[in-house]
C-alpha cells in the first residue's frame, strides 16, 4: 500500500507567540493596577521558562486577560488569558505565573565617592533598579554630573535627587575675598567665611579688618559679594556725579581720599553701616557711557 514511503511530514499553518509578546501582555495586564506604574517599567520573571508558544492558526484573537491576581507584598502574579478561536466557539486559554517588579532608571555610582569630590561622567552609569530600593526621586545622570554628594557614598549606590547639591564655592573658615559694589565704586578686602555655600547662596562672612560680620552672595570660588543696594542706600555723591555726566563731558573729579575716609570711619547712621564695614582696598571709578 505505501510502497517505498518511509516517512510522511504534515505541515499546517500555526500561530507563534514569542516570549516577549507574552511578557508584554502580562505587564499590560498589571499596568497602573495594584500600585504599579507604566508597563514599560515593570520587569516580569516567569516561574517556568516561557519560550515560543505555538497555537492553531485559527487562534487569531489577542491575548485578553480574564483573571488577574497580584500580591503587592511578594510581587507574585497569576494571570489567565483567553484567545478567540475562529474555528471553535470556545477560546483558547493560557495561564502564567511569576513575579512582577516595578523598576526605575537611576544613575548608579561606579566607584566610592567622597563628599568633597565633583561627580564626573565616568563616576555614573545608568541602571534599572527596583523602585522600592530608590526612595524619593531618582537623580538623572545628566543632572548629577558636576554636582557634589551630601555624604560619602559607596560604589553601586543609586543616586537620588536629594543626595546631590551644587558644589561649595566657599567653605567655612576659608579665607575669601569680599567684594563690595555700589554704583561708581568697587572695593575688595580680605575676609573669613563663617559658613559654607554654593554659587548664589547667601552666607555670612567676617571682615578681617573691621572684625564685623557681613552677609553676602557667593559669586565665585572664594568670592563673596556684598551688594550696596542690599546693605544700605548708595552714596549720594558717587551716584550723582556718575549719572550727571553728559555724553560730551569729561567725568567730574572725585575726591577718592574722602570716599575712603567715609568707608572706614565709624558709621554715623544705619544707612552708612555697610559702607563703614569695608576697609581701604582697591577702587575703580565706573566709566560713564
């Protein structure tokens, strides 16, 4: 009957579900449910290895979750799916179990970093970590570069936004340059920082000449600027002489010695207090435009 036929192969159409398709379907069933977030941030681990799943070609429907159970404490899931079948009124049923963990992308230290060090690009790598391990807002890699840590941290530690600060341009007890500015006047003198601060921070500084404490803004490394407008009213003679110059006129002469005497002598009124705190140093007359 069969003659010399020894083997018969029968080929028929089939539908293949890749393991990634099943993983995406499970993550989609859990998305924004049970306290979880976006499906793209959910990592799925199956109890049994899920390879390619072959179904009859008549199973043309999508994977539809019909029963979903999830334990938020353990992260375990048990999800039943159904797929519509063109050749059979009864859908094909599939069931998967395993664990689901929400993750976040975070910058992770590649080496131990001391608080005084500035973070470099080579000090950080991007990894996905369980969200439960990163309390608070995770810091992005771009945002972290050039910043300092609030404390010494070890390699492999995820970096949070609360862990990084702008680098200190002034350190407590550091010798600094105090800059005093008013319209038409620029003075510098030596001082000692009473507190640390980053660029733009308001800090206290001791004037080493007058032994008085000033409040200024950190404007550079080892520099604290005391703005005249924030400390006291500008000196009227300097403002009037500078602002009254016309385009075709030469600047009116300024009695520099008198200005310095006014700055270093004891203040006669609260409005002169800031002017009296800065000792004789360097003066530059503003050029009128």
